[in-house]
C-alpha cells in the first residue's frame, strides 16, 4: 500500500514539474515595504513632473517664466556655473581659479545643510532641556515661562538684524536664526507633552518608591520622546525655510544667496533648479530623521496607515 502511495506521488510530480521546482525566496517585509514606498514616491514625483510638462506642451506654462523640468534640469552645467563664486569663501581669488562648478554646488549644499543640522540639534537640546527644567523647578517656571510665551509669536525674520549685530556675517547668524525659529515652539511643545503624560504611570512609579528625579528620567522623558521626535521632524522643514531667508539677506554663502542672485538677474531656470535641490535635500533630511526615530523608538509600534481603508 505504501509503495502505491509513493508511486502516485512520483507520478504527480512528473505530471506537474512546477511542484518540484524551488520557489523564489520572498523579499523581507521591511525591504518590500521600502521598495513599495520608493515606487510610490517615484510615481508621485513623476505625476507632478508630467503635469508640469503637459502644461508647457499645451501652452499653459510660459517657458520664460515657468520653465519645465526638462529645461532647468537639462542644463545642469549651465546652472552649476552660477554657484562658482570663489570670492564668497576666498576673498581676492579669481573665480576662474576657484572650485569647479560641480564642486561649488556641493560646497554650497554642504554649507546650507550644515547650518540646518547644527541649528536643529542646538534647538532640540536647548528646548527639551529647558522645557523639562521648567516643569521640574517651579521657580524657574515662574521666571522664564511668561517670557518664552511672549517671544514665541515673534517672527524669526525680526531676529535677523540682532543676529547680524551680535555675530556679524558668517555661519553663526544663520545658525542662530534656525535656533530662534525652533526654540520657543519646541520648548512650549515639551512642556505641553509633559503635562499630557498619563498620570497612572506617575502614580505607579510613586507607589514603587521612585523619587521625583527618577520619575522624570524613567517615566516622563521616555513617555514624551515619541512626540518630541515628531515635533523635531516637523520643525525641520521650518529650519530649511529660515536658513534660506538668512542666506538670502547676505548671511554667508549658500542656496539662499544663489536664489537671491537668480531673483536679481531674473533667471527662472536657476530658481527652479535651486528649488529642486532644496526639495531633494529636505526629503533626504526627513528620511534620515525617520530612520533615526524608528531606531531610537524601537518599542513604539508602527501605526502609519492603520486607518487606511476604513
């Protein structure tokens, strides 16, 4: 009987060769999700570019004012030469003897990105530290919180003359502008997150004999960390906007100063080329912050898209 069963199994495999063929290994879920997000990103950007090109093709977009992507991205060498102003960082040097156009593009991108990241890091550390201390020490809250609330609505642009008065021209005033733009909002957000911590967590910690310092270190700060990182990511876009305004007004060389030069020379292709660079840099910065957030908050479940399809 067993021989008949084995023979029937052998005949079935002969009749269906695919049954014995090895199946291709499935992609890991994380890699599959990353490829899916990349694909939809390309589809989204491609749709936007396609609509822009279509508007140019049917005559709705004047190429002299709204040049389509194939124009300002098809002449990258011509756009890059506007970044080659060696006198910005080498006073007295002939621009022809400075860096090549492509090197100048990377130098300019690096300078602007450095100001964003340094300002973002300084603002995050200061705001979280001061926000926690304000709730930890009642006297500090009474002395500082009204002033922080008073200065919070002030536009970062209003601080630009003060930044130039104090730091002059260079990296420092641009970084200061980023810090000021983010500090007050993130400090108030930290205080709000502390107030929103579930009181049951604090009561359990007190029941177990935890001190005030231990409650803040082991309960409150871990509880507010997810929202703080989310606020940091959202404020990153504000940091890019502020640093460009600072550079446009002459606070050091950077993408903002190239945009100002494009405006003064009425060069729409250079404007949109810089916008494309800024968009890519902002996208990559957000991607890096999301990766850091997922690595730090490994215990927090991924809830993105859980309501999709309702």
